[in-house]
C-alpha cells in the first residue's frame, strides 16, 4: 500500500501488509530505503507472474524493483536506478514482467515515456525515453498478454489551454510496442488507433479483459467535464458529464475500438449536471468530485464483477457478465476523514474538512474460505484515504438472494 511522503508520518514508505487473517491485517514492513519507495504515487505495481514490485518515484528520477519471492512479507530490494529526465506519475508492467513503463507528470502536448528493462530484476536497466510528438502519452499503463500492445489512457481536458498539463484530446490510444517487447535495435512506438471523447477529462486507466471470445477495456476518467475551461457550469451547458465515469470499449478489432456500454451512476448523468452547481464545497478543500478513478475485475477471462474506486462515491461493484449491460450490485462508502490527522493520506491537508472518503486505489478480489466453513467467498481489498487498508465482504443478505447466489457461484467456481 502506498502512502504520501509526508515528514509527519510515523512510518514512511510503501506498507507491506499480511492479510492471512482478513479480520486482523498486520503491517510487516515499510519500504523506505529508496526514493521510489518513499514517494511512489500511482506507480505501486506488482507483477504476479515474476513476483516483482515495481516503483517509480513521483516527480523524480528513481526506479526501484523489489523481489517478493521467498519471504514476501519482507520484500528484498533488487535494483534502484536513476532514470534520466523522469518525473514519475503512474506506470505499470508488461504482462511478462520484463518491462516497466513509467507514465509521466506531463507538461503540455507530448511528453516522454521512460522504459525500463527488468529482464534481470537485480540489474534493471533504463532502455530509452520515448518522446511523443502528439497522441499516445499514457496516464495509467496496461499491455496485452504478449506485451506487444500498450493501452494508453491519454489524459486531456476539454478546451484546456496549452499550458495545462492535460492539454489535448482525452481517451484511448492503442500503441504498438512490439519493438520494445522484442528488444529490437532503434525501437519505435506506433499508433494503432485512437478513440477520444469530449464529455470527460483526465482519462486514466484502460483495463483489459476478455469476455465470451471478445476483447474489452474498461476506461476511467478521474475528472469529468467539470475539469475543462469554464469548469462545472460550462460542462453542464454543453451537455457533458459533470464527473468522470467508465466506458466499456470493444477492442476485438484493435484498429476500430468502439464504446459498447457505459458504467455510470446518477451523479455522472449529464441530465443531473446542474444539480451540482449549488453544492457547497468542502471547508478549505474546494468542490467535491465524484469521478471514477480505477477499476479491477475478479478475473481477466469471463469476469463476473468489476469493482471501481472513486474520488467521492466510495467503491462500487458491478455485474459485468454481460459487458454490454453492466449493472451495479453493491457499494461501500467508508466513514469520511473529516478533520482527522492523517498525514499518510492523499486527502489530508491541515484545516480541510473532508466529507467523503476517497477510495481511488486499485481494488482486489480475493477468494477465501467462507465464514460458515462451507466453500469459498470473495473478499474485496481496497484502500481509502480515511480508513487505510480495508477488507470487505458481501453481506449475508446479498449472498442469499437469487442474484447473489448466481453471480457468486460463478465467481468462485474453480
């Protein structure tokens, strides 16, 4: 679990948590021996296939790899290197765990994508900084199974001026990174296709999954139409969504990606936009934001559920067995931080009264023995800016309903 690099923290750095007993998680280590471990922002990513944790320093040049094999409660530092001109923001692994792509804190059009060779985690090497001259700069990073495609959530804001860090179109860019994957000399990155939308802002995640023979992505936008020029009033006037939501995108034909459904709450519906114009801001903290920031599925092939964390609507769980008709089935809204002293939290600021809990980290579905000792059930791990690491389970009432029985029987099937 990542924390903020605040000198007031009692325990700085990445927190390693033992969840063997889901009712009593325990911190086992704090990774504070590298600049990246101290300040990873959204670069805290594990490649399960190889048992490696990759971290890129937020707004800094350090990249670190930790080995989780053996004693995973106490990760071992494998490499710590300096990446030229890197200002890390949000990165991720190629699926095979041999390449790490570092998304940047972009400033203006274009930007760079530092690429790290982690074939030998104990001798990680900087390969190159790819320079974008236009479309393709990624916020979050995901690849296909063979690592030849990079799905870039390109952050943009409607009508933002050129000096805005997210100037330009907002949405999906599919990039051919085969030259990187195969370590060809003079590697090039090529654009396969683009799919942009102008009713949101700050595209972040492009989460791949497969369902019934077709390939999909779930997108997220961490600030809806209210992030563009003119803010919320302008978004309402042009019929945009006030806050960011998720698209389900069919990429079976990667040259022609198509939005096939939307995962929206009522707060995201453009017809409700004007209702938020009179909403009072948080004391000292500005207006509230109800955007969806990151999603996770219970499994990558034929998933049954997606859990999406947000900036202000808690964690929402959706039935996605039919990707064309997603439906909300559960939610968790934890207690708000209010004015609690939480220097390790991304939401804490002196004097600010936070009235919602930001739960924007990557959720994780975990199959565990059922509470009654019969079979298995799914827990959901999340991180909130007030409650920290949290283990959730679905209520007995829901598990006993016809719909709950059906979806969970499918979800926990071997």
